[in-house]
C-alpha cells in the first residue's frame, strides 16, 4: 500500500496534517462540514462534483478520506465516485451521505453512510477514526511531490 | 444542522469564486496561509447562495471573470454592487492576475505570506498541464 504524505498548497510536505476531501454540490453543506474539519486542524479540499474530486485526487494532493454526497450532477454520483476511488486509491476510505436512506447495493469503497441531516460532529469524529485506523508510514516511504 | 459561528476577532473572510478547481484550491490555500478565512464557491450561483445567507459574514469577494453558467464574474460584481455595496470585490481574469491579487491581499493579511506567490502560479500551471496531458492519452 502506498504511504500517503500530506502536502500544503505549495507542494511542501506536511507530515502531521490530516486531510479530507469534501464533495457536495450544495455549497452551504460543503462549507459547514469543511469548517468543522478545519477548526480541528484538518487540511480540507473541496469539490463541487465528482469530476472536481477526481481532479484533486489525480493532482497528487494527498487525501486521507473522502466525504461525499450521493446525489451529484451527472455523470458520476457519489456511489460511482466511491467505486472509482476504491479502484484507483484503495487506501482512501469514502464516507457517503444522502437525504434518502442507504439503498446502495454496491458498497465497494464505502466505509460508512450518514443520512442527512447529519450531525456534523459525528461525521468528523467518524472520519477522524477512519484516518487514524490507516496504517502509519515510515518517513522514508513518502510519495514524490506532485 | 448547526449554523456557522461568526468569525472571531478581526479575521476577515474572503469568498473565492472560481470554477477551475486547481486555481480555486491553490489560491484558497494561499489566502488561508496568510490568515484569512476562505469560503470556496465554484460559480456565481454558489457565491450568491453564500451572500444571501445572513449568518455568514463575508468581507471580500474574490472572483474569476469568465465562469460557466448564467452569471459571469462581472455580473456577480454588479449583483453585489446593487445589494451589498459594503463588500469589497476583486475580479481577476487570468491566473497571473488572480495570484497577484491574492498576493496583494496577503500583504495585508494577519499572518506572513506562507510562501512566494510564484509557487502558487507554478503549481496551478503544473496541475493544469498534467491534467491536459492525461486527457490526451
């Protein structure tokens, strides 16, 4: 498994930062959850849809967990995004959220599901636990800078 | 759902409006590094949702000019002038201008600049070029 290294906006290594990618086409929800993470010291990347989320992941900016809405603009919804992440970035847990109860048959890459309206604190705690559960990496196994 | 708390002390909040995710994320990170609180909007429509929310305090709007959708940066600036004349609006149509404007804001930011603004330009260009190269394969 590749050992992720977190980078700041300049592409410099930031070994202590936790980083999460929030994906939601509703800006107020995206902003609220992103701020909850930032107040706890997380680096937060924000994407308005799956296309942006994939651009961020492909940029090499390390993401340690993804929190994504299910319902997003065509052609890739949150479930499909989770499947893609499970294939290309298998060490990155994906947590889904939706306003309708979980009827997702294909749970590939889905670590958890939160029904909206969710408790912001519980989401942040759960994702923090998922990140902490990842195996730690020795410093000499850092990825190259994107 | 919890509503956001108002910004503490004198930390100013910048609303960055930019549809290109690589520009938005790197400029936003730079501004946060200077001590600003930053809200990211991917379109003028998203920006208006934020601006119409009375519980969110915005001090500066920093917007791209050309954006997809019904409203450009110019139209957004016009909308703001009519409804929120108190807001400082910065429009930037190119990456260089956006980073230059961000650098100007960082000159007056609460914290020292985290790194040289050319680093931001270089990173954006590198990311955009890498994405273009991948798409051509």
